[in-house]
C-alpha cells in the first residue's frame, strides 16, 4: 500500500499474492476453462463460497467510512495538491492513463 507499486507476476507469486502465474499466451484458454468449470458447479455452493470469502475479506461497514475519511484527509492536504494535480493531468482514473504504471507515476510526482 505504501509503495504504490505493482509487482511482476513471479514476485507476486513468491509473496503469495497470487496462486499461479501463466504465460500470456496461455491466459485466455486457462480463464475460459476455469470459467466453464465454475459455471458447471452447483449455484448454491458457488454463492455460499462467495459469501464466505466476502465475509472474511471485506472491510466491516463501520470501518469503511473512517478508512475513506483518512484517505481523503491525506490526499486533500495542501502539501499533496501538486502531486494529485499532476496525476490527474497524466490521466488518473482513465483507462489509458497513469494507472497503467501507477507506482512509477506516484514516485515521479513525489520528485517534482
């Protein structure tokens, strides 16, 4: 979170952030097969599994507001204004903007 950087696939796997890494040429077939397999499962079992994961990984509703408030308090500080402005000028929140390489762009905005 603090580094604001993306991880290459092999490092993400090493850290345990992902459970497998596939070569780009194998991704489409893997995803298609995986989606078809899940689609064949019992719908109640799928819904139950999703609910269990949501319950164990989501931020409790009572904490969401304070987390969002802390974020906006930090981003909205005058000392960060030029950084945020630069990120928006370079396409923040746009599909082809800085978010494609956000870690590098955040570091760059901190240097300027």
